[in-house]
C-alpha cells in the first residue's frame, strides 16, 4: 500500500511504497534548513511523483541536495547525489501509520541543549555516523 506525501500547499505530491525507519538529524545544516532537527522518513526505494512543478532542488554540499516547494517553502527531501534508492523525506509530510519509532539520531555532537528526544535509539556523533556510512561503501 502506497504512503502519500505532499507539501503544505499540495503543489508537490508523491508516494512511496514503504518507510524503512524514522531518523533524526541534529546537524547545523539540517537545523538551519528545517528550523529545528530534521525528522526524516528513511526511504529505500523509488519515490513516485504525482505533481512536482514547484519542486526546487538546492545543492547543499558536494554529495547531497535538498528539495523544497518553491510556492509554500516546505522542506521536503534530502537526497544523496550518488544513491538513487535512498531518500530522506520530512516525516511531517506524510500521514504516517502508527507504531513507528525513531531508528537513530545522528550528529548528536551538534545538537543544542534546548531539546532532547526520549527513547533508547542509537545516537551517533557526526564523525561516528560518517565513519559508519563510509564503512558501508567499502563492503
């Protein structure tokens, strides 16, 4: 069953088949882009767009881009340039099923002290997370 998502004004609409997990990123770039921690649905597969005329991409680094609606400004997507089957999509754009929990928190060394997430999910510093990702590329 497809899970549908959309921006605030509805100009960008899409669907995914499944959500791998919900992750939280505390890096300063995500917090600046999103106005707080980025709570993203980790998608391992394709995103099927129903409408995307107002979808705009910003190259935020040499390895990734961020997608947003140019009409309403909704922060929607974090996408690695060299991985077609990985998307991190703002969890708030979906009507999510119940029973989901946070899979991991990343860049906890950049997290400000004015908020905390409860739970016992794994928490990784930026260097720990980057080392983990680089290790996956070597396999």
